[in-house]
């Protein structure tokens, strides 16, 4: 049974930082691509950052230079370091993983106040 468990969300003022973590279990983490998505109220879910098993990354334009995705295969964990947060980053952030099938975490709330 595949599980993705996010942690690290919270409330922060604009300009602050948060680090999200996603611990994966139940699949061969090191061979799979992982990503972070977010969904703000009334908006569609969007991909924020993506990382392949060989550490190629891509980012949503609006977070480039502020967010960094990384992975630790020894810990089966993917991270999202978020710096210089803006109110428009407020959303529920979801971890995603794929081994042919798509898996999602339960989401963690990030709230950025101005």
C-alpha cells in the first residue's frame, strides 16, 4: 500500500520560509518521479515543482528562484524548500508520486499573510 505523508505546512508572514516534507512508503521511491502540487481556493490544482529519479527538476514560473525541490532516496523523502513566500503562495500543497499509477498525499496547508 503506497502512502505519501506531507508535513511542514503552516502560517508565515510574507517574505518568510517553510520547508515541506513528504515521506513515501510502499513503492520503490528511488526510481520514481516525485512532485509538489498546490491548490488554492477556487483554483485548479497546479504543479509547483517536479523532480525525476536522476534529479532533473522543473518549476512553475512563479516560484522559480524561490522554491527548491530535492529528494533523499535513503529516507524515501522529497522536500520543498520555500523561501520569500508571498500571499499568492497560499494553498494546500500536495505531494505526488508515480510508479505507473499516480499517488497523492493528503495535503498540507500553507498560509502566507501580508
